[in-house]
C-alpha cells in the first residue's frame, strides 16, 4: 500500500525533540518521538497561512484581504517546513504528495499488533 511520508530534515527532528517533551495528558499523542503522518503537513499549512498573512500585512497595508490576493501573494513565499521545502506556484499549488510504499506487518509476539513497514 501507500501512505503519506512523514516529516524529514533537521527542523522535523527538532519538532520531534520538543513533541517528545510535552505532557501527553495535556497534548494527546505527545510524549513519544512520533506523530501522525498528517501532523507535519498540517503544521506546514498553518505556517504558510501565517507567513502569507504577515507578508500581505507588510506589503499591502490597509488593503482588504481577498482570496485572490491571498493566493497570488503566496507565490512569493518559500520556507523550510517539517515536510521539506514549501514553495507555492502561481496557481496556488505547492507540490505533489510524497508517499512511502509500505507493507502491513503483523507481529505474532504481541497481541493484535499491526504496523506498516516501509519498503520503498
């Protein structure tokens, strides 16, 4: 099967360092060195949104923010995110999805333990 690739790079490792230190009672899923496969993409999406708002506020003071303005100005932004380089094109697209090829593994030594093993 396939699944979204997790984050990558030094920034992702720093994120995992901090996530591992968090209290799992306050932040469900925290306290271990892993996240869902969607978490790094959500983090990058929110960061892109915030960067876009900051860019528009600095370069278009007093102008009402429209969807067209928002999308057109994202093309001027790029940053190193948890999933790699994030850079939008002129149509508002970022990049194709990055997937791992995986097999489902059953560990008979642990009751009901299923896991994905990356094979490509």
